[in-house]
């Protein structure tokens, strides 16, 4: 067997293809690097969330590299349709297995893109109130006033109303206080106003709304709305609750609680 002849034929048949494949890979990886850099610059200009950048860049890079490798395989006469079919079936199987997680992932992308809130905002997500500590692709972390950490799947976050309590910079703190029907409304309003003025975090120049909102079964209820910086929401909330109770006690104003009056009629004995 003439090994020299076989080697020569092999080189003649496959040498150009190998050289072409190597050159294609070198040039292809260089072009992919350039494309990824262009995408990165575009994302920087559009102020895309930093949490999304690594994911999108790796997605673009992997997709382009797979296409490049399939093109190189085609240069050697390898049928790439079978590889594409396998990849498609594998992607479908993984998608079905991770259907729930993919939903949370898609919701995470929406949160990072449209930004209904950001890290540091005080939010109410379907009854879960807390400061946003982190936003990842799969879940959102809230830190409650009790220093509890809540991990919410992003699908749950985007599946209902989101109230961004502190996103405006300044906010009204919604409070309700009740007094008895025998107590003086004007005196109670003066006390509430005085407590609001004494609170260091209340923005006194914006005024405090104080008005009777309901004549309830056992109390006259006031709606109280002091202004404050978003980050001082809980400070104002707890300050007002404590000090209004103390001032009401000093003034002899009662805070009613649900009760029932029972009237007994004396019936003469027969």
C-alpha cells in the first residue's frame, strides 16, 4: 500500500477544507467578538439594567458561535440538519421541564426592562410590603419592616397589581384615627396637627390633610395624610401612631373599640 500516495490524496482532498475551516473559525470568532462589543455598546447607550447585560451578551455570543460551528461542519459535507433537529428536540424538552422557571425568567426580564420599581423602593406586591433588596432574573427580594426577607417568584410579582409606594420621592402616609362621639372634633384635629408638626420627618410646608372621613358605629374617624420623603414612610407612620395615642390620653380623648351596649328593662314581678 502506497501510504505516501494516500497521504498526498488526503491532503489534496481535505487540506483546503481544513485550512478554510480554520480560517473560517479564526475570522468567525473575531467577527463574533466585534458583534458582541457592538451589542454591549448599544446596551450601554440605552441604559439597559446591569443585571441583564451579561445574560444577553452571552446569549448573543453562544447563538453566533453555534451558527459558526454548524457552518464549519457543513464545509466538510456533514449534514447539519440532523444536528439542528437534535438541538430543537433538546431545547423543547428542556423548555417543557423548566416551564415554570422560564415563566419566572420571562417576568424577570420584563421587570428589569420596564422597571416598575428599582432596588431601594418601598413596594406593595399583592399584600407583601417591603423595600426592594434585589431583582434577579427569577425572583425579587423584599425586606420587610420586621427585617424579614421575602423571596417572590417574578411570575407572582408580575401576575397582579404592583404598588410602588416610594417611587415618587415624596409620599403621603395614609392614617386613620377614631374618637368617641362625645369627644370634641376640633380639639382632636388640633392635637393631630400638633403631632404632625412635631414629627421631624413630616414635610410641614406641604401641609397635612386632616378631615372626618366616616361616622362609624362606635367612632368618628379621621383621615390623616402627612407628607414625607419616601424613605421616611415607616418613621412617620409609627411616630404618628404612638404620639397621637399619647396626646389623646393627655386630653382625655378616647379611642373607641368595637363594643355593644345592652339595655335591660326592669319588668315588675308578677
